C-alpha cells in the first residue's frame, strides 16, 4: 500500500475530513488532497507530525512494503476491488456520454402529459371542434409514446453503466495516480457544475411565473392550460440541466468515495433504496386509482409534482432508517 492510500485509510479511521486533517497539520485542504491523490508527498517534518498524529511509525508511512501499525499486524480486511486508471477513465467517459441522454429521458417524462392536458382543455372549447374522445386518445397516445421513448433510454443507459454499478454499492481501492486524476478533473468541472445547478434551480423556481401571469391576465381555461404546459416545459429544461450536471459531478464523487458515496453511505443504501422504490410504487398506484375511475387525466397530473416535493421528506426518513440500522 502506498503512502496516499495509507493516509486516506488513517484519516477515515480517525473520522476526519480533509479539511479537519488540514487544520490539524496547519496546511491547506488542497495540500491534503494532493497527498491523498499521490500528486505530492509531505516533507520530513510533516511526515513526523503525521506519524505522531495517527500514532504510527514513520517507516509505516514511508515504506510501501510495511503493512504494520506500531509493530502489530494491521487488522485483516477482505481484499478490495482495485480500480485501474484505464477503468476509471472509461467510467468517467461513459457517465459523461450518458448524462445528457438520462437528463433528456427524465425531461420527456415531465413533458409527457402536456399534450393530454392541452387537448383536454381544447375539447371544452366548442369552436375548436376537438371531441373528448379524440383529446383523450391523442393525448394518451403522445404521453405513452414519450414515456416509452424515455424508458428505452433508461434501459440503454443502464446497459452501458451496469459494469460500473459496483462503484455505487461496494468499497474499492484506486490504483496509483487515479485519485489525483479524478480530483483534478472534478476541480476543472466545478465551475460549470455550479453554473448549471444555479441555472437549473432558478428555471424551476421561475417556472410558475407563466401560470401566475395567465391568472393575472384573466385568461380563460385554455390560456391557463397553455401556461401549465409552459410551466412543464420550463421545469423539464431546468431538470435537464440539474441532472446532466449532477450525473457528471456524481461520477467524480463515486470514484473518490466522497459525498453520498462514502463507504458508510454505501452500507446503508439498501434500506434507503427499498423505501424509495416502495414510495414511487405507491405514487403510481394512487395516480392510476384517481385517474382511471374519473377519467380525468388532465387534472390528476398534479399528483406528480406534489409527489416529487414530498420525496425529499421520504429521502430524509429513508436516510434516518439506514443510519439506524448501522
């Protein structure tokens, strides 16, 4: 094990972040990041301070072949999967290539009821000559076509990313130089990620403005419905930006095992995932139970944005359950 991996292991055993270790060593977080990324090595004085801080010998820190701490054998651990530089670069390339497709698929799901909503309102305007049967038939046809296209995208993306699924579920170790490469790429992408996040959130917040303007203008039901469709379009655009940027950013965190992908978080993810899956199954069941008997697909769509907002609460509960099981 090289020095960079030993430092990461010792820091995590102590329960410190890079920032906290940097404060202990009177250095910047970037310095600690470079040590752990095998981009640089601390000088002798700092190496001695590290050995005292973690209670290990300097020989243990400096010599790759020594795997003992304070003369006692280190705790035996099951061998972790090794991620090579080539595999890490291939993973980042796949995630960057599928991020846009995934974002488009989610946006299609958001936009899928727009045609049904508009035609449902148009069928109530006699001069348009749109029958209710035609509105439901065409609207449902467009909705199902868009959802089918989105599902096809999800399946295709899943096939491309499946070989790397273990990065989300298992603990692993990266080979020499991988961590430094990923950290550098993440830092280079940070500004673009922040811009996309801010823009996406702002668009989603401002998406309700057309609806308010339509109500303020005293427009009829058709104008209000058109504003609702514009709202869905803006939400779809905002979500596209958030998901595309978020997927790329998450790919860096997965390789670094940081953020939502620490080893502790992975251990509790199964419970969180089960609760989230059950939640969305219940939402779908409620949506169908409301929509089918009354045949009011043009109004029951409101369940989805409400469910999306409540999902944040469900995630918090799921995370709490996961932590309680540790």
